[in-house]
């Protein structure tokens, strides 16, 4: 399910919108069903039976929601690890090509430096919008043409060339993993399960026959706040390169500023 427009909002606004809507749903249903609940139960107290069903549904839904939250958090951690590994491989590749003879070495360094700069200042902003392919692709193609066209003249150059090829292939593999993660979110069926389960849980809370309207509102508001906050967290973590909790460019900036600049 696409929540992409939410990632463009300030965090306070998006939190208020999502959590506030779910909390309003949890409270609003009380006023809709309150006039009918007493009639339906014919003056009997069915709160114990309702609490039993709420506990059963809450256990299954709570476990599911908790597992999904842990899963998207792990997905974010994995994406961050991939970015850090790609930055480290880029740094190793840059050090390898520094030792190539001129003018080849200078050209290779220039392409790699340009690619890293574009990645930090342009590509990342495009990733936030779900754009995968960027200006870095043709630059890496030119880098590859030069690297593959190099003809070593000595054993040292041959060993250096082999190591550079190894590092370059590693950078490409990690780059593909990063690009595949840009739009890697949960399928719509999972989001249907999340919202349907939340709605069922809150609807059951409407059915309690509580004499104190104020207490009923407070309790439903707290449950809606808890469910809404967890759903909001899952939304914010679902796409690791979007939103205010997205993976940043810190690892690339460190390599660029300390090694390439």
C-alpha cells in the first residue's frame, strides 16, 4: 500500500494525522453505538464476554503487529548495513585505483569521486521519491570501460588490477542491493491485515456497556493511541530510504570527505 505522500509531510504532521485519525475512530464509534448497546444487551452486563473476545483478538493482533514492527525495523537495519558496506567497498576501490599509473589512475579517481558526490547530493534525494536509476549509472559505465580496458605491464600492476576488479564487482553487487531496497515495502495484503485487525479490535471496544461515558472515552482513546502509534511506526520504517527515519548518507560522506575530497 502506497503511503508515499506521508513521507513528504513533517513528522509532527504525519504523526498527528495517522495516530489522530485512528484515535478519533476509536472514540467516535462510542457515540455511534452507545444508544444501541443498552438496547442490544437488554439491560444485561455482557462486558465479561466482550472482554474475553477482545483478549483473544488482541493477542493475535498484538503479536502480529509486534512481529511486523520488528520485521520492518530489521529491514531498515539491513539496508543501513548494506549502505555502510557499499561505502567501505567504494573506499577500498578508490585506494586501489589511486595506485594505477597516470593518466588512467587520475581518470578512474575522478569518475569514482564524481559518482560518490552525485550519490550524496542528488541520488539520495531521488531515492526519497522512489526513483531508482540516477546519473551514477553512466558514470560507473565509463569507469568500468576504463578499468576493464587496462593492460597490466608488470606483475604488480596485474595483481593491483585483479584486486580493483574484485572491489568493483563488490561495489556493483552492493549498489544493486541498495537500489532494490528503494521501493521494497510490504505488500498491500499485509496492510489490509494491519488495518482490518486494528478496526476489529477497536470496534469490539465500542461494545462495552460502561456507565461512565468519560471513562469509556478515555480507555478507547488510549487503546487507539497505542494501536495508531505502532501502525505509524511500521509505516515510517516500511521503506528504508523514505521519510524522516530513512537511512542517511553519513557513510558516503565520511568516505568522500576523508578520502576523496
